[in-house]
C-alpha cells in the first residue's frame, strides 16, 4: 500500500458483525471521524469523489519540505516515526545491558555527527583502494561476491534466496535484474525532456561524488560517462516492469552448469560458492537475456570502467553513512528525482535505517509500548468475518463455474492470517554493535541479514517469518504462503479506531482487509493455488472471462491523467486496482450486515452508506510533488490516490445510490459499463 496543491498537482498514493465500540470510557460522539471541514462540498460527489471527500484537506495541507508526498499513510508513518524516536532515545540513554541496548547503541552511533564528520571519506577509503587494485575481469567478479557477503550491495549481481514458486516448500536461489542507479530503465532510455534532464543531472552527480574522494574534475567527468555507458546497456537488457509481473515469463529454472553454458565468462557454480550459496544444484533466473548481457559486457567493457562502476555503487550506497558532504550531494540529486526540498532530520533517517536492519528488535519495543492484545484479537475477528463475506460473494458469482468456485473456496479457506506482530522474534544476539562505529554497525547488520538469508537453503520453509516490521504502515498478501499480513502500524486511525462507528472502520481497515484478500485472486494471485504453488486451477472459460473483465479495469485506469500528459499505466497497476475494487465491494457488503447500516441513522449529516464511502476516500487523501508523481507512474504498481479513491467506487452501484450520482456527472458509468469481478 505504499506529494502539489500549490503546484496544481493532486495525487493519492495511499461480514463485519463485530462491534467497534470503544474499549474504555471514551465518548466517540466527541470526535468527528468524517469531518466536513476536510471536504469540498462545492464539488459534486459524482464529478470527483476524491475532491468532494478531501478537497479542503488538500488545500490546507501542502507537502512538508522534508517529504515528497503527504497523506493519510504519510501522517501515520510520521506518527510512528515519532514513537520510534522516543523508543530509541530511551534505549540510547538506558545503561541497562539487555538486548535492546543494541538498537540504542546503533542509534547513538548515527547521531554522533561530529565523529562521522571527522572521519569524512575514511570509512570506505580502503574499499575504494581495493577496487582500484583490480586487474582482471575475474577479480571484478570476485569483488562483487566479496561485497555481497560482507554487508555491501554487490551491485551488478542481484541474487537472493526465496521460495520456489512451483514448489513453495523449498527455498531456491533467484537471480534478478539490477545493476542500475536510477529508479527505472525508462530513465535511461526515454528521449523526452524530463528524462533527458535527469540523465544530465545524474552525470553531474556521479562526477561530484567522485570529486569528493579527491578525483580531478576531468577524471570525475570521464568516470561518470563510464558509469552511464554501463548502466544504459544494462537498462536496455532489462524487462519492463509490466513484463516482470508475468510469473511464468520470469520463472526460468536452470542447473548451475546449464546457466554457465550461456555465459562463457561467468561460472555460476563458482559464484554461488563464493556467495555462500550451497546445497542446491539449481537457480531461478527472471531474465536470462539480462544475465547473458552481463557476460557480454564483461567481455567488452575495459576493467578500468568496471572498477569505476564498482566504486560508484559503493559511493552511492554508503553515502548516507559518510560525512555531510557526501550526504548532501546524495540528497541534492534525490531532489531531482523526487522534488524533496529538505533532508529529513537526522534522527528520523537513523530510525528508518534501524527499522530496516534490526527491525524486529526495535519492533519488539514498539509492540510492548504501543500495541495491545485486544487490538490483535479484534482485528482477527474482523478478518474472519470478511473472509466469510468474500466466500458468500464467490458463491453468487454468475460468471464463474462451480468447478473453479470450489478451488477458490479452498484457497480462501486456507489463508494464513498474520496480525500485529510476529510470535517469534528474530535473534540479533550475534550482531556486534559498536556505539562508536556507525558504518560498521550498518555493514554488520547487513552481513547478518545476508547470512541469515542464505542459511535458509536446505531447511524447511519457516512460515512464521514476517516480511514487515511491526511499526510498518502497510499490509500485504503473499502468494507463495497464501497469507495476509497486517502489521501493528496500520491498525490506527484513519484505518482503524476503537472509538469510530462501523462505517468508518469498514471503509478504512475493512477495505484494506478486503484488498489484501482480493490479491489472492487478482491477475497474479489467481495463478497460485491454496498451497501457494504456481499452477493453473481455473477452467479455461473462467480464466478467459476473468481476463476480459480485468482488461476493462486496465482501460479504465489508463484513462486517468496524472501529470501533464502522463497517464496511469493500467497494466502495471492492474493487480492493485483489482484488489481495490474487490476490497471495497467485500467491505461494503460486510458493513450492510451491521446494526448501524440497518438503522440508517445519520451522523454529522451523512448516512451510514455515505460515511462508509467517505471513510474509504479519506484513507487515500494525499498531495504529491510532480517529480515524485512522475517517478511513481514509472515504478509504482499502485495507482495514484485520486485514482484509488475514484476508480473503485465508480463501479459500485451502492455508491451511486448513496450520493445520487446521475447521468451527466463526470464519474457516471452506465450499469452495463461498471466492472464487477469479485
């Protein structure tokens, strides 16, 4: 699930029978969960529902200088960041020698800006010199494996350990496409003015970073050109993001020896051993042509250029841990990509780094202080009831055969539900944290994570592992485990609130729950069975009907214009758009079974049905900088927020009835043009 008004750009990112009555004595009547002061009542709901629900809020909330987007998700992320700040400050000043001292010491090391400033470029100088001493292509390849196993990125070779999609009970190495710095291949390949300007700025940025290490201006410019040549070649070989969503196209299984036969300069068995990947004789390659291109480039690009490429990626990746000169130059280029005006406060950047590297240790502190067992139980009840509502809707589908429905029920009933936080925290006791070694802490934590990842090979899949840390403001569906996950961080207003009326909670967290459940049956999720394995369990006529309906959704979202002449990519965002559409439908039907809906009493002038849809729209309220908007259109599988608010409701009859949307209203669709899938 995952910035302007001043610039004229507005974009959103981001069967309940259970009562939501407050657990304490707090009077929910004293709070306005749907506040007309945030709405623009001059806009007809049927013309632009997002602006009707959020227009005044948009006008009152420019993007903060240190952000690129600001909305419901971002506000909650900011709130959680403040909580992490308090926890880390307490841990840093607590002399107790317990496991939480590690995050306190890590935090203190990052806050010691005087020591970091004094070190300057010294923390990576030995690495830069080691790279500079390379004399052959084999040494270049060895350097990449060394970096990857020692807390650095390894740049060119993108390899990880994850479940085999066709045999999810096993872990297997997987080689992806990577090796570029800019957010997407199109930044290198498109000839429009926006991307051409970005490439010019990128060349200057690379040169500036090298100059900070003592390289002359002339040599730095040459190094920048070398990096650009290599990365442009890599970008040309990458599959576009839409094609990377094709789970069959990107599932290419090789024995190590067979993969090596396609790459004369790369002995993949040897590379795997150097990467500590043992006990397996096969690998999944998402884009075999990309791997062949790496081999080709290794044969024609001079060693000197490869050394420059490796040094660049080291500089780029480690800049956040170096002195202010590197950090500022890094941020200045990020401004080109995102439009962000000011760098985030140092404490906030370090909090995020710790959440990313030792997140379950920090998350344990977060849960102990900010999350209750009651909230976890309430959420599980809601998930179970929505699951039943989804089953009821599947039963009534008129386009799906009984044969496919039976398989769908099996999959839906097999969902694993993860709520709030893990029941088995990761053990970071072997990670050495030094209060006086910021970059060392980063690398040792990264090395621990890498070692932990490769250690999974040959072991049973641990389905208790979480992909999110508890403070994360997000939710997910994982097809290989057939599981839905809702971290503690998202179980707060405006998504969920004990004091809110049912309409608000169903339109908020209810739609999120339904969204994640629908992911199990979107254009990708439907390709995995109840056990998580990639398999075809649909009859062909049913699959064809689904694809036809999905194409309707693609066309609808292709029509959303976001920035200048930039449109939403309906094919890239299809999975999320299908999940939004299904999620709102499931949540609304669940809501119709509540006493609030049946009684029909207005609150603050709005009917229960209106409050449901307004709650849904307000979770997607946000404003976004144009640079960030342009970047997300290329890279983000989620539609911008205005499309997420308006797209689903324009296909739902109940929304038309709730707001008396009529022909002539801009969002009006005749009934026969409203897409109904789940």
